[in-house]
């Protein structure tokens, strides 16, 4: 009995390997899938001079292990070293001569593994080298198998000193190692191989001699069963199988198999002639199978038939949907063809090839990839190529995605991200690297301003993707990973949160409202209702009935939001601020058509007044005519309503919700990004006690129509004071002082967590 080591381990054995017949066939398969994974000191691969190219390719599987390749005559100087094992996988007619030559060249303690389909014949051949450890090996698999997983390998008892390394190598790679006597093995193979080949040869001969057109009449009207049988039968007709078939029939009692097959055919023929006898014939054969074996064989056949149909079904579905398909020529996973199916028949397909260029620098002439191909200088024309369906492997969607990552070039872009200042630039890069279509992401620069960090990441974007859309998706991914913090108290217990903001939808105010709602739902609150209004006054009026309002109060780029302050000061509604939400603001310039900015010089530019103020340099640089409107969303709508050229300034990524607009310039803010701080306001009884922020961060928020109205209160003692004013003289006073009485016309909004520097970021719930 051969001892079997733990899976993946190799017991003590030879340290050097010789494979004769390593260029193709079972010798190549064993070299690639079994021997190449073992820790050899040296490998020698031998084949004929005509196989030199294939032999060199086989050597690459061994990585850094020293490999010598050539004919037997060319490598004789290597074979005298100790520690070799010899695997011989050559045509049977050549095996005796090869063994005789090797026996004279290698040391006498070198074991021999002879690959053969017939063990009685192999034992006779090995008797010519009686002093050596030897074993006959028969892998029961086709060389198209991708691994040893689940495959059975038959072997004779080892003659000589058995070490178990071969059994361990096979089982450690998922194979099943089975030891049979030569007689046992060959008796089974008479039916498994000899009779099976005769049956297939008889079937395909009858089909070929039918007089029917094989393509137009038989293959075009095939059933899954006929397709499977004919496919197996045709494989028997391959030229390289002729010698093997002859040897199988000679060494595995082919005449006996033929006689038994003829007797069975005669019995079936008689039953077919007498229709009443056919069911009995079928039943008698079925009774030979046990229930478990019958089910196992039937289910295996069903799975095989389904697998045979799946390739063509996949191709037909892709063609019907008009999608792209990825193909590997059979046996060539290093080659990739990607394109659109323009023709599909039962035997072949025509692919309009859209992947052009070498591996790692290719372009895809499809969708956004066409524009990127021009950037990369890939201007090759589209070609159509005809493939036999049986000569290609179809990649799944997941496999194609992985293959495109490897094959396609990546377009370099420097992308700016705005994150809370506590987030490191390398952290942003790590998030970007994980996103689809990103080949590389390196930190270029980072700059910290009050409350935020501007991070520039040099990013490689896969050449089949829309660059602008990918950049926006990367920004959203970073925003999700590093949410802007907010300090708010919860709505009073028992109240349903009803939020109003200055609309229309798509504004930064809506984003702030939704960010606030995410905080509530993450804390277990539910049923948060968010609706837009037409004015700040309506937002404030909504609070009279117990609802909440979202109002912008300050911008790190343009200061106090005057209209919101004016609305708060002018209202008699009793309200306080329950907290703040910070929103990172980025603006892009949009037009109704894909034009250049030079064509829009002097045109009207629509946007919210705050946005126009934050992009004043851009407006001045192009001589634009500012046209204030209710919101950035309203600005985009005005583009659609105009026939004359115009520009709208709106938040970055707005083209996703407004497909009729086109970006003409990105990130047009005067500063490298800004933060708008929003107040969450409501009646005093609308909020519970603060649970975000500690006492040192709670600040009193006071609005006044002028600095003079509160000048006598500001800076009276030790503590924190921040005073913001606008062009109209209105002011916001943020203070840590205890404030007892305020003059008329001044609004006290209570205390909220407020800091000029953003608090430590809290990642969003997973």
C-alpha cells in the first residue's frame, strides 16, 4: 500500500524531474497541472525537435525553477545527476526505445513513471528495466480538463521502493489516486475505452454514410442527445487519435469488445423488429443498474447535455440583447477577443471585434471607449472574424470584467476630492482603488482648510468607461465612506420628522435634509418625510405646526447666507436651531449642448445667488451675465427652455439627474471647494436634548440686523466668539458666553454643536 501524505504536501522523494513527451498530450497536461506545482531543484523537458516551440512554452509553467528543454540527445549531459524521477508519456510504439535510452543515461535509483492506457502492456514494457522503481499511470481524463480536482488517476502497485510522493502530489491537488492490478484495470478499460470507442466510431460512420447533408440536414435539426453523441464521436476521428485508437483496441481486448457489442446490437435489433419485445429489452437492461447508480449516471448525463447547450444559449442571448461577448480560443486563455455577435449559426459565429491593441494597452471601440480610443491613439478599424463554436470558450460576465481589467489601457486623471479634514489623503486613495474600473490610485497632494481637506488622487480609469461618470461615481463612493459629520438633537419623542427645504429637488438644501434624515434612520428613527418648498418663508412657516426646516446659514466660500438670515429675522415664528449639517459644495458649469466655453463668452449664466457668488472668478473670466434664480435646479431647467446659448452653474454630478445638459467645465468654484453649513430649525418643543457634541462644542446662535445691535454683548468675557456679517450689515454671532437678555429685533436660535473646525468624522453605518 502506498502511504498518502496530507493534502498539499509531498513526502520525501526525488528532487529533479524529467518529462519525456512534455510538449503536448498527456505529458504536457501532467507537466502543467501536476508536476509544475512541486518544489523541484531542476526540471528537464524532452520532446522531438519539431516540438521546440511548444516545449519552450511548457517550461514557463515552472516559474523560477531551472528548466532545460530539448531532444533526448540534446540533454544527455543533464541526466547523469542524482535525484531524478522520469515520467515517460510518448506514443506506445516509441516507449520501449525511449526507456532503453534512458536506462543507459540516468542513475539506477531513478524511478520511472510510464503513462499508458493499458497496464498489462505497460508492465511488459517496464520489465525491460527490471532493476528500477517503476509504476504505470493512467489519468482517466481528457487533456481539456483545467485541473486535477475530482479527476481519477489509476496506477499499478509501485514496483520497488515506494515513497508515496506521487500519490500525495495527486491527492494534494484534488485528484483521486486509485491502485489497480494490471488485469483489473485492463478488464474495466475493455468497456470504458475499447467498447466506447467502437460504439462512437460505429455511430459516426452510420451518420456519415447516411447520404444526408451533415450540416444543413442533420446538424441543423439536431437534438441535445444527437449533438452530444456526435460531438463525442467526432473526437474519435481526430488524426492524432488514430495511433492511440489502434493501440487501445490491441491492448484492451478490442476483439472481445467488438463481439460483445455486436451481440448486444443483434439483441436490440431483434427487439426493435418485434415492437412488443422492446420494452422488455429496455427493462431487462435497466434492472442491472442499482437505483443509486442509475440516478447518478442519468443526472451526470443531464448535466453534460446542459453544459453542451449552455455555450450556444449564452451566445444566442448575447446576440439578442446586443451586448458584448468575450471569447478565448480553445486552449489559449492568453488570447482575448471581445466584440459584438453579427452572425450565429449551429456551427460557427461571426464576431465584430472591438478590442484593439496589445494586452495592458488596448482600447474597446464601443460606447465611451470609442472616445477614449482616440485619446489613446487606437484608431484601428473594426474587423469581422469567423470562429467555429467548438473552437472558442465563452467568458461569463464576471470573467470578462476581470479580463478587461487586465487587457484595457487606463486613462490617467487627477481627481480632487473634498473630505472632512480628519480624513487622511491615503485613506481617500484606498477607497478609490477599490472601485470598479480603477487601475491605480496615488495620492498627489492634499491641502487642509478650515473644516475640510482637499485631496488630489491620480487615478487610472479603464478605457471602456465614461470618464466623467466614473469620476462622479468615485466621488460618491468617497462621500459614502467618509460622511460629513453633523451635530443635531433628535426630534422630540413621539414626533414624526417632517422636513422642509428650499426646493426644487436636487439642491444642496435637499442634500442636507437627506443627510439629516440618514442620521435619524441610522439612530432607529423611521418615516422621515422630506418635501421642497418655494421660499425660505415657507420653510420657516412649516415649523409653526411642529415640523422642521433646513436652512443654509454660512458658506466657507462666500460667508453669511443673507436671504436665509433675512427670512429668519423677518419671521415672528417661535423657533430655535436644533443642530447643524455640513455639506461639501462643488460647482460645475453646464450648457444645453456639448460646446466649448469660447463659444459661450458673454452669455447669460443662471444660478442661485450664493452659487454665483462662489463662482465669481469664473463668471468674470468668461464675461458672463449673471442671472440669479431660485435654485441651481431652476438654473438647469432654464437652459432647456432657451434657444439662445447660456450657462447654468449647478452642483457637480447634476447631469445624472438632468440628462439634457452637458458639462462645459468642472469645479469652477473660486476656492478649491467649500462647505455650506445648514441649520435644522423648529419650535422649541420639536427637539429633545442634544446628544451630539459635548458641552465645550455647544454654542449659542444669535442673528441680528446689524453688528451695532449686539456690539455691547460681543467679547464681554473669556470664551469663544465668532461674528459673521454680510454686505447688508446683518450678522451671525456664535458664542460660548452665557447670554441672559437680548435687545428687540435680535433672534436667539438657542445652542447647537458648532465649531469653526469640523469635528472628527464618523463613518456612515455599513
